[in-house]
C-alpha cells in the first residue's frame, strides 16, 4: 500500500519517509506539481523533514533547503527539482513489471525520492549535506528556484561538490550542454493577396532560414574523453497578418544546444554568423558546464559509484553550480530520453541502485 494520502478538503498531503523508495516515488508522482504549481509538494516535503533534528530547514517561495551542520571537512549539495512538465494523461503513478510509470517519475521525482530517503536516514553522514528541493526548473531560467535563492541567500547553496539528481540511467553524466533560444526574423513587404506581386511574402522567404537548418552539420567535440553532440533546430514559427494579406514578417524560433567548450558569447556569435542578414534576437540562454572529471571531488565520487561517466546531452543545473565554482555531476534514476514523454517511467532497479550507492558514499 502506498504510504501517502491526499485529501481534497484543504488538508495537507503527507509523505512517509520511512516507506520503501518505490512507494515514496509513487507518492511524489501523485502530487501534481506542474511548473508554477509546486506549493503542495513543497509543503509535503517540508512537513516530512521538519521533525528530523539533524536538519535545519529554510524555505523561499516553493523551494526548500535542508542542511546538516556537523562541522565536517567537506559539504556536498544534493539537488533535485520538484516541478514537472504539463501532464499528458499520465497520472496517477502505477507500477508495471519492473518500472514505475507516471508524470515526473523519470524527470525527476525518482531522484527527489532518493534525496529524501538520504535526508531522513543519514543522521551522521561523513560529509555535511545540503539538500535542495527547488521549483520551476522546467521553465525560464529567471523563475528557477536556484536562481531565486542565489539572489537572496547564495550562502545556502555553498558546497565543495554537488550532485544534481537528474535522470542519468543511474550512472554519472558529466558536465552539460549549454542552451540558447533565438528568434530569427525575416522581413517582407505587406500587400493585398489579390496583388501579391506588389509585396514580398516573408513566410515564403523563411525557407532560406529553414534551408540553413536542414543543411546544418552539428559539431561533435571530445572534451575530457567524452564526446558531446551539438544541435540546432527550429522549434516554432510565427507569421501572418490576415487571410487576404501578404505577410511582411515571419519569425523562426530556434533552439541551439552547444557543447561546454563554447561560452554563451561564442554560441551567439556562431548563430549570428550562420544567419547573417537576418534579424536575430536571443530569447533565452544558459551556459554549459565542463565535465571536470579530473577534479578531486568528482574523481572520488566516480571511484565510489563505479562505472564510467557519460556526457550529458541537455542542460541541467550542473551548469549553475559550475558557475558558482562548485564541481557538479548529474546522477539519478531514469533514462533521460524518456523525460517529458507521455510514457515516462523509472526502473525500480535504478531507484534502489542510486539510493544504495549514494548511501554508501555518504556513510
């Protein structure tokens, strides 16, 4: 039986942190927490952790920080976001065979469950620990809980090493790609559709932008022995005035995933060179993070966890910790290729494996 309850009369959801890792993950999945609606899940996490005497809690909006203060020589940050993308007829959670299915099960309530089990069971860890359960990772960077904390209490994120429990197939994924969204606008001349020769159709002219994207050959640089794969793709297109008007503007929204050997300025310069002659506006941007596997903290973690590291295809908050001077890796249950899909799931073996190895490393 799942160790949780949700009453619809205004009472708080409760989480039983002594329950099995699978039951706890299912409980978290069933607390709907699409970005912007994280209050209920953060309330439940705060209520569950509050009785633990070895943790000091601090909350900002719908982000909760729980810290130990034993005076250890090293502090590790364990971070996981509590929000999900919008649902797609994939609630409630269900266990089928060797996997737990449901919205956010992979990205990343399985990782949050692991962090909660660690927080509730490690009364005397070998390193001081900072657990961060944060809001709004799946939306714009300025809404991200880590961004908001950094603006008011950056000290609570301080540490010597960070583990971001994003899905990584229960192996270490090092570094991460940067991400940039740009709007490339094509200009035309408006005219009556009955006399189209008097105008220039901007939507038609946008085929030049699409042709550049179709022909684009992404880089695959090798960094610290890991091969990254860049990407450049149209993710939206807007244009048109009315059904009888030749449009004088068309905008193609483009997402660029760039390897961590490129800065944001380098990535922007590359796009401006590629789309020279078009109006370009950057709508969102976040830097990547180098793997840093040679750093002592990362090497020690890899030695205990075992196996080999893989490159991270995608952006995660590893980049944010890296920018703060804190070495960080991704390590969590679930296949990242299933994130944001209707059929996402987390293997039960991943949940147990990540919890066991993190417990062994920290105790």
